[in-house]
C-alpha cells in the first residue's frame, strides 16, 4: 500500500510540475501580449520602422505591414453567379491590437 501511494505521489508531483511549466509559459505569453501586441506605442514604432516611403520594394513592405497588423481575416462569400463564381462577400478582420473583428463589405 505504501508503494502504491509513493508511486501515485510521484506521478502527481510530475503532473503538477508540468502544469506549473504551462502556467509559466502562459504568463510569459500574456506578458508579451500586454507589452508588445496590445501596446499602441510599440505598434506605431514597428509600423514607422517599416519605412515604406523610401523603400525600393513597396509591395513587399506593405505586405509585411499588413501581416504585422492583421492577426486573422475570414472571408465569407455572400453572392455567387450562375457559374458558381463568388461575386460578393464579407471579410472579418481581427487586428493584433484591438482583438475586435470588423466586417468590411
């Protein structure tokens, strides 16, 4: 009985240590989000550092800026023509800073 309890204690200790590691990782990620992703000053600094106006490859720099600002975009088709080609739709954009979706039609 003592051996069973000792083994069970060891397993629970290992599991608790694993959960503690996950908590530390989550707290670190949350701190990163607070300091970087949700910080308007940091976002502005990162955008200004892209320096689009003086670059030779504007399309690439604009793409980098958009991918930096947009966390997720979901396109939902609303209208299709007779050949089943999408002619109209809505896009929901979730930005890094606001974490709010905005519908653009």
